[in-house]
C-alpha cells in the first residue's frame, strides 16, 4: 500500500479547457429540456489550477467556493456544483469526457446497441431492456443486474458496466471499452467510465425508436461496488431522474472522513487507504490523497449534493461493518442539507436498516423505494420524506459540520 505524503499543491495538470462561462444543464448533448433546474446560471468563479490543500477534519462546506465566495442563490449553487464536479474529477474520479462526436443506436428484440466514435476510434456495446411494453415507459438502468425490486410499469435496462471499465482488481486500470476509445492512459476511473456509459445509453435511447422508453424518466441503480457506480452516475449525468445507490458504503454514500473516524474508533470499515489497494474504482490521482483525506476540498456529502435537485434514494445496511454504518448514514444525512438549501429536502431519502444480507433488498424499505419511483419516474405525488436508521449509534454531527445551511434564493 502507498505511504506517500500529499504535497500541498499536487502535481495535478488541469484539463486544457477551464472557462468561466456559466454551466449549461445539457453539456452531454441532450436535446430535450431538463425536468428540473436549480436556477438561472450566472458567471461562475474560475477554479484555480492549483489549490493549497489544508487539513480540515470537518466535512467541507458545500456553500463556500474555493475562492472563498459564498453560495447565496440557486444560480450560485449551479456554479458551485460545477466547481464541485471539477474537484471530484480532479482528485478522485478522473476526467468525465463530454459527448463523443458520434453516438448512434439501434433497437431490436430487447437489445439496444450503442455505437460510439471519437477521434477515429469506435466501440459498440449492448444493453438488455425488459418490461418496456407500452409507451413513454420509465426505466431503471441496473449495473450488473437489478437487486432492487423494479415495479411493474418500469422497464429495466441491464448494463454490463464491467464491459466499459473492468473491475477485477488493481490490474484492471485502463481496460474496458471506454479505454479502447480514449486510450488506456485516460484518467477516468472505472466509476467515471461507467457513468460515461450511462450517458451514452441515454444518447442512444434518444436517437432510437421502438424501445418505448421515456428518456426523461430514467433512473440508475447498483449495489455495493456498483452502488458506488450508481451514485457517481447520478452526480455526473444530469439527465438521470432518479438515483438509487444500494449498500454502496465507502466510496459511495459514505464520507472518507467519517470512515476514517470510524476506523479510529475501532470499526473494521473500508477506508480510502484500503480501497485503492482493492480495485480501480478511483483515479490514480486519488492514491496521492488517501493518507490525508481531510485535506481534500470535497467529501461524499457533496457527491450526493451533485445529484440535487433530482431524486436520490440511498439504501444502506446497518449489519455490514465494512460499509461503515455511521459513515454511510451520517454522510448522506449531511449531504441532504444541500437539498434542504435548495428547498427540496424531500427529493433525497436516506434509509439504513439491518436484518438482511448484503445486496438483498429488505421488504422494510419497499414503501420508500416505491414512493421515490412513483414521484420521480412515474410523475405521481408521493411522500418521500425519509431519513432513518435502525443503528444504535450516535453520529456526532456537530463534530463534522461547522457551517450553516443557507436558504438559497
Ligand atoms: C461495498 O462494496 C464493495 C466493497 O467496497 C468492497 O471492499 C468489497 O470487496 O466488495 C463490495 C461489493 O461490491 O460487494 C458485492
């Protein structure tokens, strides 16, 4: 394992395009309007190429820009969200590429074929679609295979994410179709490459007929390692209407700082230091930071915030020590403050219960899941006010939150 120390200005090379133009909500090339928006974009502060990383044991303030400016409006938040996305890409996810020059598709007999070309190279992959009878059918993209009960009236799009970026072990870096297209040295981690694959599935659905899917009402889910993938997809792909990470734990719904805190309390929890020794879910750059995660200007409460204001239902499991029950509950609970600031707290749910095996969705969460699906995929009204754990622990929130929640105008 790595024992390198982090230098205050890291060796990060910024991507060539750094602009101060306001964010657009359809940078991935969607031709349809977004179902929701957080406000009118303004001119955003530029993110400095080099950031002086200073230790902060609290979860970083989502409402203060790197340059110290405060977030006071929803338009500011759009800028801050863009900055946070860039920070995630810089420190842990690698670069999330924009829409490639060509994406085409074809649909036949339950199989959607996605063809992508960029820079003289091409790849193709397929996803299976089931339950798509009718018209304007909402759908859930399931990484690997769905391990949540997908209700009738909602199609399932089964996505073999490993085909896009392999996740066997640390030797998987740079292998998979994403890297065939962009080169094996591309900085994107597996989680990022999979999100890119989700983005391309949506592109292909948009330009293909016969599948009956309503592209405006597509959710994403995955469990465990694939749950980490689901939350990253929801954060990066703004066309996703509902994000359902299941038992994603560290690197997903959990915060690096909180998992380190639990580790220091004697819990056998996955930490950043461990995660990089197991797989390629995060970028090479992240390896420089795992010994000092409290110097990162981000943590995963802000990853949840990138999904806002769209639907986000986090399902966790108190019985799995490795997931870090306090971290997997406390982190999204803090992340939900971003939804609160936007006036849509109920669009994000946090639910953590035990009494079931890993990735075996418990019936005790069925009604919550149904409510989120009804509201965000079926356009029905539903009560999605959920923040709960059956864990008998104390999350010392005041120790980790030293900022207040603005009421964004
Ligand atoms: C919770 O997700 C992961 C975990 O991060 C890994 O450390 C472990 O090896 O595998 C879990 C998983 O994906 O289980 C299916």
